């Protein structure tokens, strides 16, 4: 038996296509959002390879992510270990409040922008009511985490060893946790490949999808 969790970052327009795949195959997923970076209309973020990366508008977040788990990725995606105390407080507390207002449900998880954190950041998360936080280093055996504010995924979704890691964790009755960004899916072949992965997991009678909240609480 393997418990499977997946987490996708940054609130992008390409999440819509990813979510269609998740819905088709009844997969759970966690999305890490920066509410301070979404505007009244969709907005250009940056270029990746040959494509433009666009953020969703603030008004479509609630509908796009309905039924999925939401965690805060801070207000504006700064490196949290490099900013003054007041901004850190705002990035952590205001993002939680704003996401809870948008989604009308508690937001208990946090994802560190650029995987940057220290004891002050973790303490502020705890004091602000978060229950867990994730980074993006790869610890194959992610669960149970020694510290719920230092959860790291088993691997990235493009990891060449994806299925071997999945099989090893299944043999251990453990948790397989992968992550990524939908903007990394830059060809039809890659979209086909992620759908194969999601479908493969959903069809596995020895696998079950979970939200991170369900594994931590
Ligand atoms: Zn990010």
C-alpha cells in the first residue's frame, strides 16, 4: 500500500489543464498559491523555454481549484530568509487570511518560496496557525517527517527514477510525494506522460491519493 500526495506551485493558467487530468482520474492534489500575485485579470509571469507563463486571475482561483487542497506559498514569493520582520509577518499571515477568504476554508499548509527557511520563519508559521510546511529538497522517504515544518517531497514529477521510487515506497507501505509546476509541461508528449503517471497511480489497487492535511493532522 502506498499513500500518494502531489503538490503543484505558483497558481498558473496551465494548472487548468492539469486539473482536468486530475479530475478525470480522481486524483487529489495540493496547490501552493501566492495570493498577492494574482490580479483582476490573468497576468504575465515570466518566460519558460519558448512559452509564456501566465498567472490566473484572482477571480477564477476559487472555481479552478474547487475540491483541491490549497496551501500558502507566501503573498509575493520572496526569499523569506532575506526580508525584514514586518514583511515576513505579512507574507505569512496575510497570505493565509487572504486564501481563507477566497476559498472559504482553513489554510493549514505552507510552501517555502525557493526552499528558503530558517527557525524564525518556521516559528512565525507556527504562531500564525499553520500546521505544516514543505520545501523542495528530495528526501525519498518523506514521511513521517521529523518536523512537520520541514516536509520534503520524495521526488520531482520529471524524476527519471519516478516509478522506481514509487515502487520502493510502496514496498515500505510508506508515502510517495511528488511535486512540480505545470509550466514545466512544455510539449504534448510531456502532457501525455503526466496523464499516464496520474492514471497509473489511480489504477493501482495498492495506492490511495491523499491531501497533505490528511497525512499531517
Ligand atoms: Zn514557487
